C-alpha cells in the first residue's frame, strides 16, 4: 500500500514538472536522467543547460559543448568533449563573450594552451584603455571610451608541449594588444614533470564509468 502511494506521488510530481516545463518553453529536450536541456523559451531565446553538437566538417573533428545559456548568451563555464566523450577544453563566458581563463587539452588530458580573455560588461558602459608610446610598449596616458560588445585577448597566454608539459612560449596581452613578445624556449630549459590539470582530474573523477548521454525531444510547438 505504501509502495503504491509513493509510486503515485512520483508519477504526480513528474507529470506536474513536465506540464510546468511545457508551459515555460517552446521546445526542449530531456537527458537520460530526466533533466531539461536545450530549452528555447516563448521568445525563441536559448535558456538553461545546453549540449551543442557539432559534426565533423572538412577534416576537422566534431565535438560537443556543454554549458549554460541566459537569454541566448553563453554564461559561466562551458566544457568541450570529443564525440567519443573525452574532455578537451573549458571556456568561461560572461554575457556571451569569452571572459577569464580558457584551457585546452589533448584527448589524453595533456595541456595544450591556456588563454586569458576580457569580455564586454553591459553594466559598465565605459572602459579605460591605455595609450602607448610610438616606439615602445609603455603606457603614456589613459583615456575613457564608450564600451562596445567585444571579447579580446587580455592577460597571459601560455602554449605547452603536451608530451613534456614544458611551456613553449608565453604572451601577455592588454585589451587585445600584445605587450610582451613570446619567450623562446632554450636548450637549457628542463622538462617539467607531467601533471594533469585540475580541470581534467575533476572531470575524470566525476565521470568515471559513465557513458555518453542520449537525449529525447520535448518540443511543445508554438
């Protein structure tokens, strides 16, 4: 009797949540765990968790991106996987633009490069930029300009040898301008001990034993 009651409650709440999602979104999909993903609202805007599938094209391998959309714009961390499920990148977004550190890996979890980006902030309509001298990279003054939607290189970029973990070159940017030329690797540089990046270790721990997720459509029509 108690089992039947609990089962009825589960069915009731599942139906209630399903009706609520259908009323909220124009279309959506459900993961194997029953999570709502790839939702498009009544205004045709992408919302919530999405898995974006990209097929192989002209010799380039396909991949899947997983992250959050807010009003059709990527926001927060987005993770990239090969079509066989290997974790190969994490990018961070703010209001649709790359913001902060992005990291890229081989299918075996070896670091390839780290990038640093600066995204437009809609809450800050003006931006302060440096004015450089003609013959050097020294800032001689600053000026305030109206900010436009953009995402530019900003901060330290590192390129790695995936087989040794050694840094091959480092670049430093300020609002898209290269202010420090790459440092060339020398024969005296000693190889670094190969250690998997924290992002890769966390992914492997979280997804140990899991298989690729299958999705089913939940289109509600117009």
